[in-house]
């Protein structure tokens, strides 16, 4: 059992490493493709060659980022087969469908037209080239759509049924999987955050040019496009964040409780705007949750359930149960899960032995408890609780920085339109230093999504410990460090290449 725990921890660490590095590159691609497409549209409409050179410069940075992001993404998909083969076996029929569509449709379109976009300036007409640029933007975001449909299904599994004969979950409603509301709220929130990051990137690089008194016209016009795009998409991101929180409240109440550090459920629950958790707090004890906090009254009830007086269950309610509110305890779910596990084993053995009467009895017993099958592999009711401090702080960092970005876009855009930007050097420096904060917000969002879902690979259905491959943990340790070195080298290479291109500037480019 110790080997299994070590293997699970290292497999989780390796996948987290790959995902976190991969997401350093993806959001910039998602947003920069649209910014480049907007700039090229201005060029085609005006015929101003200056806009063509501007488009080419940002397109060059996009190409660098796209290539390195592609490498990390391929490795991450292979890890499903190497480190998570049990996961792939149990839910591969469902999880694989959107990923296959992504590869066949979206990625094919994206990569095909990327070649035309990057190399076809003097080989195709302006309008054909513009169409290619827009198709790259659409294709890259369609790729994100199908991947996030798959991830959204992991957060809220629908459209499938467990087959006791094959011990696999099989798809019964393709359209329910594809139109999963949880997936679309996640998709819209995730891609809009990518648009925000790309806008911050363009503004930060352009601010550097203004501070250096280089390419000022290029920088100011780039800032106008990026700040306008960033302001609109950041407001949209705010709206999609509201819908995402609503979906979490409906389908993942434990994640919501961890995001806000709620141990005892309450009506009229508020959102903690700023707070410091009491790290001595334990599940079920009477200690205060926070050392200090500033709360916005009623906000969490409204955000989660769209009612200011809604009851928000806390961690204690979800672990120990709340009979008054009809919340089953984790202990009871585990007990029913163990019945399901035992009944499934009995069914398979009886069927193999030809005892159809016993098999049918076991099947009925299994189906009565099948909703809790995943819980049967947990050891302790407290295992259903994710890492509360990590989830709480990541969520509040993400929300706090998102609010900062909205303010920055507004101030930058206003200062540019009133010709005050060059005088406000503090604002230009703030724009530069906000770029890495954009990446911090991106990673924090994924920590909330994935750490907050623990201990589940598939919410309430498949624990992470049951999803791993049967392999030596040493192999995963070795590849973890190999990937860590490789990804770090790729990141350093990208930063150096981009810095060199930025230093050269748009005119020489």
C-alpha cells in the first residue's frame, strides 16, 4: 500500500508539473492569436503597411510561444497512457472522444493555417492571409474548447453509465457530454483569462518601448488595441467567473467550501475578501477558521446559488453529514461504496462460475449503491477534503489579481487616449511588472480547479489513487526530474528568444 501511495503522489506531481508548465504557454497563444488577427484586420481595412509590420512583430512572438507550448502539450497527453492507464481504461470511451475531436478538427485547422499565416505573406492575397490568421485564432480556441469539455466532464461526469461486465464507464449520451454546462462555463472563463494575459503581455512589452523611448508610435497603438481587448475580455471573464462559481456550488460543494475556508455551513454566507487561515484548525473542532478576515456579506450565497439567503454547506457538513439538510456523511458514502465494490466483485465471480442467480442478486445490490462506487476505495471520511489552504489562497490570489487587471486596463486605456501615458512612468513600470502577475493568476486558477477537486480524478466517481498505472514509482521519479529539467530549459529558451526579438524591435523585424 505504501508503494501505491508513493506512486500516486509522484504521478500527481509529474502531471501537475507538466500541466503547470504547459499552461505558461497556452493562454498567451489563445489571446495573442486574436490580438494579431485584430491588428491584421486594421491593416487590410486601412492598407497601412505600418500595421502590417506591427502584426508581423507580434506574430513572431506568437510563433515562438506556439512551438514550445506544443511540445509540452504532447507530453501531457501521453501521460494519460503512461502514468494513468487505469484512468484511461475506466473512462477512456468518454474522455477520449473530445480529445480525438480536438486532434482531428481543431488542431488540424490550427496547424494548417498557421503555416499560411506565418509563411504566406507574399504568397497569398491579403484577404486570404487575413482569413488564415482568423482561422488560426478560432482553431486554437476550438482546441481549448474540446480539451476543456474533457476537463469539465472530469469535474462533473454526465452522459455515461458504468458497465459491471467490463468495469468501465461507457458513453450513453454524446450530446450530454459535449453540452455539459460545467464544461462551457469552464471553457469561457479559461479562454477569457488567456485573452487577459495576452493583453497584459502586449501592454507590458509596449510599455518597455515607451520607457526606452523607442518605437513609441508602435507601442502606443499596440497598447490601444491590447487595452481595449483586455478591458472587454476581463469584464467578460468576471461574468464567466460568476457562472463557474455557480457550477462549483451545484456540483462540487466541497471545492467551494475549501475555496472560501468554510467549515460550518451557514445561510447568508459572505465572501472573504481578505483573510488569514488558522492553520491549527482541524475538521470538526471548534477553533476559529481565520486569524483575521474581511468579509463581504451575503456575497457567497448569491455567487454560489443566486440567492442571498441560500445555505452554503461547509466542510464539516460534507464530512459528517447534516441530516436536517439531507446531506449524507462521507462515512455513509464510503460504507455504501464498499458494498458496491464487494457486490461488483461477487457479480464477476458468480458470472464466471456460471451462478446466474447469485450474479443477478449481486448486480442489483451493486446498482443500488453504484453512485458511491468511488467512495469505496477511500480509507477515511476526511479523505474527501482537499488541501484547504492551497485552494483558499490560490482562489483569492486569482480573484484579487483579476480585479487588479480590470483596473489596470481602464487606467492604461484612459491614459493613452488622453496622451498622459508617457508622463506616467509609474504606470508603465506597473504594466511591465503586471505581466508575471498574469501568469500567477493563470496558475492559481488551475490550482483551484484541480487541487480543489481532490481526492478525485473524476469527481465523486474515481479516486486519484485508483487511476494510476501499475508501474514502479522509481520510473515516475526519474521522468519527473527529466521533465522538470526539460521544461525549465524550454522556458528559459523561450524567454531568451522572445527577449532577443523584443530588443531587436518591430522595425528591424
